[in-house]
């Protein structure tokens, strides 16, 4: 009471007596009007009760002093604000509820309810636990707005059968009241049997007799009566069983013969089930190893092994790996590799390969040469560390592959030595006539030994050609009188390897029909300038005497219709492989330079100062007599070719 509320004064446009003179307030039970000059106040004269009357309207009148008297009114609307003068009230003093144990979390146990006659903050009720035990705080929670009591954690009947909770309801400004909640817990079969392992052997020998005890277990169930009665069993496919002992104790024993090579260890699962409804069960798995005895030799993964290595390998290169498995355990199953003593090409096998005793990796001890050794076989032994040790062997075949490491070897003409060889080419040889042949071999194999022949340099590049794969030297066109008598060829022989290797040789040819036309052998040298000069002189001579030569050719046409085979001049020091030089050459009419077969015998004496080449009579009467022999000292051959500056390597077809 006595509270004052300021009210704004009324305004009148008149002045003096005609202005506002007094105020009148409508009669009511709670307020009076206090006016002091221009200050007008409402004074609370009696307490308000919002729960009885929330609001009220008061009529205020302002009167002036004029004549006639005038007034103005205003309605004052008063809203009664709430005061927190009412505490929350529960709907009942005691709440009771029943809750099964193991109820899910957030299960609603019971809902408490309290009301407050106040409004706003004063009427907002919140709920909380009063003075309760720590166990209650861990087990339950309460919704502060709604009053629901929820399950907060697992509830176990075997631990606590009931809970008594004091619940507090409080309004916004702190007024509160209390109620009691009693929660009874109902029991269910919620405890599965517990299996405890009391003792267990680490392993059992595979030759242990049936009935051998390997472990002891104990089974407990916290439930009572039927819920606490337990039945135990072991998995059916296990060679073990449970034998009851004293109360709640069982022995684990073997039932048959064990074989570690079939099963090296066992995971034994033991199950226990109670008699509750529904029944609960639990299981426990124990691991048991079977001790090994050395009764198995190592076994290689393959029946035989093959290794492939290119020649010229580096010593220490890995050839292959062998692997053997031993089903035994620990040292009985540890495999060590070694080479069995043997010989390869008369040398110990250990000088060719070695084996890593731990990994089975086989390494090359030396660099292999395909041309000397293409394959060989070794025996590798795998031995375990048992007592006594057991072992087994396996065969390893090593195949060496070829690489292009050998240049072609020219057999004809001979690439080595100081001797040389010249071949005669008939002046009337037609294009495509066989002149000579280069013979070469390659120690490599496969495509590395495929040879091709090329003329890299010649006196007259357009006169001769060589077969790419045969090595046969033939004329590309008919021989003309303008061609130089001395024709020198440089032939290159290349293999088909990567990279390609090659060898070269020199071939010396004389264009002549008989030995009488052959100049002194000392003049036979490759002189490119002289050869060109001779060619120019011959061409000039041919141009001047064309008519005369034409007449002579017609006259002598019949005489030279029979072609002669090229004569060969060669040094007795040249070694000719008999496999490549048959003693009898035959040229069929129409296929080459010679029209009939010629026979010759070569008489070579390595120690004499002269070399004989004997022409035997041919089937043509125009050949040389059988007893005509060309003799020349090897010294004359050497002096003639030293001045040329070219290789003295020559050959014979």
C-alpha cells in the first residue's frame, strides 16, 4: 500500500479562472487521487490480488473554473502484475511405479506433476531431485520441464530391488514443494553364465594318448533357482570333451589321436546355458597348440625349376629362386638350402652357381658364355633342422640365352695374314654373271647370326653387286672395254643383332681373259687416280677407233663365244676351309659366265717359296693346257700391295 503512480496533467487553452481547476477520480476499492498543484498521482490505498482481479479501468475527470463549467475525462487502464506469492503444488504426495530390470535407457518410469497459481516466471514450475543418493543420480534422470523420470543407466535387480526418490517442484522465483516417488524393480533372467579358465596347457604332443587333460574351467551364474542352473557343452567337431569334476568345475580332455600335420592348433569353444526363461548362454574360446615331432621332409613347390640368363651376365646375378615348405613346426620346419656336389664341364658346380641357404635364391658365380655353355643342370637340396634332419632334392635347369657379342668371321677371302688373292673376270662377262663369293659365319645364334653382305667401297660402284644374304658377287652389267682392268671391292658383313656387329674384307678382281694379259703382280694395287686415268684413255681410244673395233669384234665373235672360267692367283699361305671350297666348280650354260665345266687342282705348299695353281683340261678345247702352271713368289705379292695403302686381306671363292 501507499504506492504512487504519476499521471500527466490536463491542458486547457483558456487561462486564469477558465483553466483547469480540479480533478475527480471514479470511486474504487484500491486507488485514491492526490493532487498537488500541477502534480497528479494515483495512490494505492488497498492491496491488489492478481489472482482475484487481473486488471481494472478508472475514470479521471478534469474540470475548469469557467462559466459555464467545462470538463474532460480520460480512462486509466490498470493491469495488476503478478507477485510470486504461491508455491507449486503436486498432484499427489506419493508416486509409486514398477520397473523391470534391464529396461532400455530413456524408459519413462513415472511422471510427476505440480501447478502454481502465479503466472509468468512466477508460475513456471521446474522439477529436480531433492536429497537423493549417488546411486539414484546415476540410475535415473528427471525432465525439468515435464517431470518425467527416465532410466539413465542399466538397472540390476540383483544389486537393488527398489528406489525411493524425493522430487522437488520449484517456481521461477524459488518457491518449492516436495513429493515422494517409490520405484520397485522386478526381476528377470538377465545374468548369463560366466565361464572362467582356471588352468590350461600351452600345448599337447601330437602323440598324446586319448583322455589327456589339457585344462580346467569353472562356470558361475548369479541368478538363483532355475535361472542359476547351468548346462555346459563343447563344440562337436573338436577332438576334446568336458568331464564334470567338483561343483561347477569341468576338465577338458582329449578324445582321440592328434595329428599336427592335419591340424596344428585348435580353438576350443565351450558353451554354458542356464535354465531361465528365456535361457541365457555364454561361450569361451581357448587356444591349444599341438606340439610337433619331425616326421615330414621339406617339399619343393615345383617338381623342377628352370632359370634363364643372358650370356655375359655379371657375377652375382640372380638366376631364380627355389622354395620348399615343411609342415613341421619351429626347427623341424626350418628349411636350409644347399647345392649337391656335381661337375659342369669338368668344373665343380659351385664355380658356376651358388644358393642362399636361407632364401633359396640361386646366383651366378661367374659370367656365362653362350658359345661355350648353353645349358646345364644342378641339384638343390632342402634340409630341415629336425633331429634327425630330413631332406629332399629338386633339379634346376639353367638355360643361357645368346647376346650379340661376336662379330661375323669371314672365312673367304681370308681376313687375316699377309697373303692376298686375285680373281680373273672374263672381259665378255654379261650382267648377272657370278664372279666370286664372300663366305662368313657368326658364332652367335638366332637373328644374331643372320648375316647380310654389302659393298661399301669399289673401284666402279656400278659394275659389281653382292647378294644381300648369299654373299655372291655378280656383275651388274656387261663388262665393257672402258672398264678398268683392276677392280677392288671392300665388302662389309653385318649380323642382325642389336647393336649390329660387322667385319670387312677386300676383294681384288682383274678383268682379263687369259694369264698372258695379266700385268706384273707388283703393279696390282688399288690406285684410284691411275684407275680413273686409264678409264679416260680407254674411252678416248674407243671413240677414235670405233669403226675399227667394231670390225674386229665381228671377226672375233665366233672365236670368243666360249667363255673361260676366271683364273685364280693365290698365295700358298692362304688356308681354305674344305667345307666352303669344293674342288670342282661347274657353270651351266645360260646361268653364268662360263659355258662349260672347268676342273682344277690346287697344289699349295706352305713351306715353299712358290705356289702352284694347276689348270686341268676342260671340256672346251679353248682352255689352257693341263700342264700350264703359273708360278709366282709370295714376296712379289706383298710388294705389290704394300704401296696401295689398303688392307691386304683377300679371299678365295
